[in-house]
């Protein structure tokens, strides 16, 4: 497995932010990579009317996006190579009503070809964080040929 070059935390975060900026959906919803370290990620999504569903909650797909992307960043930085989500599970524990989503992910196991991660997604309302979802996933090393063929 390829070793990750040692870079400063600021450069590491800037590299992650460049990857996020290359994801059209992330740009569309205004996602922000707040912090990034090997095996850890914090991703923020500002809440706007464009990402709410008919009851005023943040749409579950956006909450799921935040968890999935944070899980993938945490795993990719733990593994040190490009990765994709292999499987993913999310439990919504309360409606996301607030001004901002915060997804905090942690790689809890790293193997040669995959990593297991967990993520808590919070919604910030009036300055208070409230847990709105918990997720876990398996993130796999991306094959050298993105069609899945090695």
C-alpha cells in the first residue's frame, strides 16, 4: 500500500478541500470541509430552503450525503489512497431542524483494502448541537481502473 506523504495539517486540509470543490453536488449544496486529519473528518453543510423537505426538515438524502462523504474522507485519509463507499447504513434519530449540519466521522478499523468507519451527524440550532443521525460504513480502496476492473 502506498504511504501518505507527511504534510502540514493546513496543507492536508487544503488538499481535502480541493477534492470537495471538484464534487459538483457538494458545491451545489455548499458543503464545507471544516477539519481533516488521518482517519478523521468534520464536514459542514449550511441549511437552506433548497435542501429541506415538505415538513421543513433537512432532506434525509442530504443528511445521508453528509455522513457518507465524511465517512469516505475519514477512510481515505486512514488508508492513504483513493476510496469509494462499499456499504453504508444510517439511522435518523431526530429531524434535522436548524441552521447547519455537522458530520463527524472516524475510521475505527483499517485493513489493506478497506476501512470501517462511523459518523455522527448533528444539526446546529440556536448554537446548540443535537444528534440527528448515526451512520457506519465500509469504505473500499478504489481499483486502479475506476470501472472496478484491476
